[in-house]
């Protein structure tokens, strides 16, 4: 499975479930409820062009071995506090290397700081002067070392310390830099001076202080839980040997029954010697225990990150399992900081066709969100069975009238910046205009293996279309005691018009599906808008805890739809795995109640009756019966619901009780 698809397999992302020991699967454990008060997001880093946080800087042949150590992912964007009154202020950035991590570098020396430059709207960095520092005490004014950054935005530069800093190993180390903000409020208003990875975390990886003068003691606040880490790092030399850490676990979601299981551990070498062997331990919830020493075909160089593939893990039964993998030794030496990381996988002999669901986080107040609108329009045309839901939220001071409070839990759990999207609550799906290469890879992945359950449903509106009755039918191809829940969403197209903030106006960010020719803001009619959800992440007890293979489970619910203004809408049903949070399978039903509430005069001579679930028509030569979503059905043995009867070209609505 490709990491470039931005896998969200972490059990830490599960909503409404606490696992305690299931830790370390990913850094995506935090959440972003919305842009923090005062933060203004700048342009997103262009995929493939953004510089890395320099945490895998290669060492030139013959140089002393050194590595770059930090906690930031690749830079995603840059933000500001949106306050031009800060012109001329001194701003300090820092991140903490906690004592438990600093212990791995006891006696090593920090020789410099890798700093990612800020940016403006044209990807230029107007402030190149920087002063870096390293300290073990934030209550002491730091010793500053002056350097110069690139004039290109979001670019990493190594700024050396004039005197190397020796790590004691028993205290936290704080690595950072200081810059003076532009003295011109006009320049500052267009300057995004806080590079971030937009991966929220509770760690102290985005410490920020703002001081009016260059002699004031900086007072730090941590913003990593809101906008993620600052992608800077410390350049460290004089390292120990055979020190490494594991940072990620990657398990394929599905294995065919009878196949052995394999998975990848991502390992980062923090020592001075190449990493050639890794001892691993695997524990599976089905009782399997497996140890393996992996000899790497390509050694992992100091400072670099590599993949350790564990193979031939026993897979003796069908079901849903969790797998805990850990690296216990590196080059034969015990792991300095052992981690146990857990992920889930499924194994079964047969299944059902999968219908993927993409849920996008968006807002009328998000200037880059037209990119998401273009994506959804493209998916509608190119992949019509990919169910689309555009979840709106108040943002950046704008009230979004399409916000649905019951759906905000999704945004809080999965969306760290707008626009952002997730397919099946499993893969992050970057709204990327009409970039089919990206979408096709995700779509093909979800179509590449069967789902272990399927969902069918019937939707029956009441007489005045103020509520619907949903009759759902679920079936599984495995036995499982993992909790599953149903969820239903009513989707409406043609909502609005409302004004959409549009940063693409005028073409400053290039072409974007015609939005470059629209105004800012642009009057917009919206599709794929959820109007009702029941409920997020799912309805408790809608499915039994003990699920038996090949058994049909029925569930019926009534949903008010008074917020739906159109006679045409879609109802989406989803089966959600409560362990992983993943949407395992889904179904979408189109409802059209327009034109069927009146019986034409010509129909008065036609006798239509319902007898024991059969529709009996007298006085007509040609009779056809349809469901409300347009499927033709037989006239006999009908389930409860509303049907459209076409008799000699005249349509009537009939209720089967």
C-alpha cells in the first residue's frame, strides 16, 4: 500500500472508542475543530514541491556522520495570527526534544538548526534574517546565532551554531529560532510567517512567543494541537551507534483467507552506523505470536528512514483482527525506546462489491475550497458510484448556513485543514482539482478487494415529504464480535446560492476549473450537501454485537427531513466499523417525489388497488411499477413503501402497507 495515499489506518483516529494501549500508530492523534482564533491560513504547499523538514538530510561522503532530528512532517502550509498590529514584533519558534528522547543523544552535539522559511502569496520569503538557538531552559534568555534563510518560501536551510551544543541526556532540549516580523503592516498582512505541517498533536512541537522588543524574555504558547508542528529540526553529530526508533506501522487492510499476513514497520536510524538488521515481534488478536529477524536488502543510513517488512505471519481464521508489531533490536542491540504499534486487518474467503464514500470538509469562508468543489464535480463525472458528501463548517469568521452540527464530529476527527477529504474514513484524499492520477489510485484501491458486508435499503417518504422511513438490510460474510453501526445521511444538490470566498479569482494561484475567472467572493450553488445525519459516527445498537456470517439483519428508522427543500434528494446508508472508524460499505438511494402527488384526471377511470403486497390494476393495458429511485419492480410481493404506478402512460403514487 502506497504511503503517498496518506493512509489513515490509525486506531487512534477512531471516533467514540477508547483503546488505551493502542498507541503510537500515527501522529494524527490530535484534532483541529477549526482554524484557531486569529490564525489565517496561507497557500498550501504544492504536492511534490514542498521541501521536507530536513529530517533525513544526507551526509556527504567523508563528512562526520550527522542527522537531522525533529518532529514535523513535510510542511503543508504557513499561517499567521492575522494581526497587522504585530508589525515589527520579534517572534520565537521552538520545539521540545523531551528528556526521554534526548537520552538517546546523551553526549551528542547539536551543530545547527534546519529552518523552513516563511512565505507570501507568491511563494517568496520576505524575511531572510534568522537567529537560531538551542537551550535546556526556556526561562533563560537564549544565546542567538545569526544566519540567513532562502528567499524562496517554504524552503529548508541549515543555520549553523557558532558554538555546538552538547546534549546532557537527562533534560529536555528546546530547539528554535527568532525573526523580526516586517515593520510594514502592509507587508505583514500578506506574510504567512508560521510554517506548519497541519498534523495536530499534543506534543510541544510548535512553541511560539511574540515579544515587542528584542530584549524581552519570550513567553511561549504551544499551538501544535491546533495547527500541527513547525517543520524544523536539529542537526546532531557525535552520535551513538545502533540507535533507531520505529515511527509507523502499515498493514494491508485485507488478506484473502489462507494467505499469510505481512506488514511494514517504518524505522528511523538515529545512530552513526548503517542499520542492517531489525528483530521484530508480532502479536495478533487471534492468538498468533511471531518473531522474526529481518535482514535489510538495503541498509538504512544514519538519519534516514526505511521500511522493515515482516512476512509469513500466521493467519489461521476468518475475521477482523488487530496486529501489534514492534522492533525489539537494531543491529542486535536492544531498542533504546521500544514501541508497540497496532493496526487492524480483515481476512475472509468471499465478500461483496464495495461502494466507496468520500467526505469532504469545506466552508464558504475557505478561499482554497473551490479546489474541493472542482474535485467533487470531477468525481461525479468520472466515478459516479463514489458517494460524495461535502460537510460544511463555519470557518475563518464566516457563517456557513450549510453547517450540520451532527456532522461536526467528522471534521473534528479527520479534517486538519480546509479543504480536506477522507475516503471511507480511512484514506486522506487531498482535494486536488482534476488530478485523476491521485483519485484513480484511491478509487482502484477500494475496488481492489471485496467488502465483508453489504447494505441494501428502501426509502419511503411520507405524504408531505417531511420525513422518510428507511428500511435497511445488512449482511456479513464473516462472524465477528466487533461492534458495527449503521448511519444515514440525507444529501441535497442545488443548495444556495451563497457567497464562496475564492482565492483563485484573477488566476494568482493558476487555473482551477474556471474559478480563476470568477469573483471573490463568488455566488455559488452547492451540491452534495448533507442536510440530515442519523447519526455520526453511527447509531448505537443498530446492528447486533455478535454478528453471524450470511445472516440478514434488518433495521428501520424514521428520519425528519424538514431541512430538505427539494423534491429530489439522496439518502446514503453506511456500515461503520466501530473499532477502526472505517466505513466498510455503503448504499445510496435517489429519491424523487416531484410530480407524483397528484393523480391525473385520465387515471380516474383506472382502478388501482393494493392487495396483500400486490398492486392490482384494472382498466389499463400497459402497467409498470417503479420505486421512488426509479427502479422497475414486479407488481407482486412488494415490500412496504411508496411506489409509482404507470398505467397507460399515466402515473400515480401508491402506498403498499
